[in-house]
């Protein structure tokens, strides 16, 4: 997954206007005596039967014609030369779930229209529930038929073609994004005076305390190995300091991240965690809209917010999210409502414990290493 944001600009109108409605629906042709025809193919140039194609006027997005490819992937349009003289875009869609798509200018010099794996884009605002009414009802990809209605403080474009698009709200430009083929992009667009986020831990200060310790003193990060598993880093000599590595981001900013190595054997797991406060202290995180963090590694792990009250030997009810790291750094987002539920493991809905959170924990059950940076709580700007 990759999403690149090239520009970000918000206007006052974003907070008060309502966007126009867009339909959710993506070229090339050979001319015939009755119009134009072309073959719809996939990335391997295999014909795609029953692909649905629509021609749009570039400026107004008026539909100029539509067709469905036959069993050989051939689609035909009866359309005049005068119409083709204008700027026309072709949308192609295949599969009930729009798994293949394209959105491209019509080029009558070509005889094939290739479709590629569609992408998805979720735009988070980090807005608290009290500020939802100040957000636009919808966002759109400029000069396309693609729009996303607001759900809470987020907008999701479930299926869109790969490509570069301007994201707009009404007449206000927000950002330019590039969506790779088959990608799932999930990104935060910060809105002045609306977006709320709390940097829970970035490791840049080099100490073992999370950033909440500046307000609510706590015991800092701790590590544990269960079963036959064991940590290689940290070891008994270097401790927490031995897990920190230096990094320079793309803007030249210096920072640190935590880097863990471990041997899980066949049945064990390792974990790291931190109290939000001392012992039985607990905090109301019910306004939380998402947790995001950057990770790199080679295995599966779980992120948890745990209730403060012990219900067994070192056992707590928890809201738990499952994910997997890859060899390249990527940002992962965990949302309330998407947690994994298992009664026998005391995994519960976040809403069941949200007002009494005592711990942040990470459980690692596969792989050999995990690196973590920039753990951020969205929807809150402080933990009282």
C-alpha cells in the first residue's frame, strides 16, 4: 500500500459548506462506421468479458454513452465524431465488487482499454464527535464521478481506479494523492482547529517513559517473554536503551525508533507494554477514533488497550487489534469497532472498557523482529 500526499490546503468553506453529490462508479478505441469499438483487457492483456464502460464529458461529467463488453471483451459505442472531438474520459469497471477499474482520457488511436486492480482510499480527519457537524458531508476526487460520504469523522472511497487525483470538498482543494494499483490507502488529513491527536510515543526523547508520563507519571515500557520465547534485543545488559535506533526521515528530521529482536520458539510469544499511569490508575479514552503507528518487521502482532482491573493472574480485559508487519516501513491504523473478539481470551469491544483504560500493549506471535515508531491516538489531544 502506498499513498503520497503532495499538497495540503484547507479553506474556511470546508467547515461550513455542503458538497455536491457524485455517483460512485473508470480507454481507448478503434473507429467503426457506426462509432467506435475496442477490446477491454486486464493487466496481462487477457480480454475481460462483461466489463462495463462509460464515456464522460471531462468538464461536466455528463454521461455520453455506455456499453458492456461481449464474451470476447469487445465493446462498441455508437457515438458521433463531433462528440469525440471534445475532451472525453473513459471509465471501465469489471467484477461486481469493481475489482478492476480504469479512468483515463479517451484515445481513439488505441484499440485496447486495460483495467487494473482498483484501489481504496480512506480519509481520516481526527475530529472529535462534537466537531462532526463542522465537516463536509462528502469529499470527491476532482473531475471524476467518485465521491465518499462522511461516516463519523472519516470518508471512504471503497473502489476507485489507480492514479493521481485532487481531493476536493465542494470547491475547496484539499490535497493531491497518488493511489497505486491495488493499494489500500488510509491517511489523515489534518484540519486546523478540528483535528485532534495525541503523540503517545515517538521514542525521540530516548527514555523509557511514554509521552503521557509528562502529565501522568508511570513506570514506562516493560517487556515479557512467555513460554519458550526469549528476547534477543533488549538483553539483560542494555535494557530499554539498547532497543533504540537512530533514524532520519525524508525531511531530514532526526529521531529514534524502537527495534526488537526475538526467538519465539514453537509455542511462545513476547510482549511489550506500558501503563498509562501508576498501578490501578485508569483513563477515559472513549473519544478515541483511531490508533496509528509506523511499523517494520516480519511477522504478525496484536495491539491492545487493556482495562486497568486485573481479573486473573496478570490477565485483563482488552480491546485487541490484529495486524502484520512487512519489510518496509508502513503506517497501520487501528479503529474502535474493528477489534478482534474472543470471550475466552477476554477480548472485548473497545466501548466496553473505553472509559477505564490502564495499559497499552503489543503482543508478538510470529516473526523474528519488529520495529515501531510514532504511536498516535486520534480523536483526542490530551488525556486528562
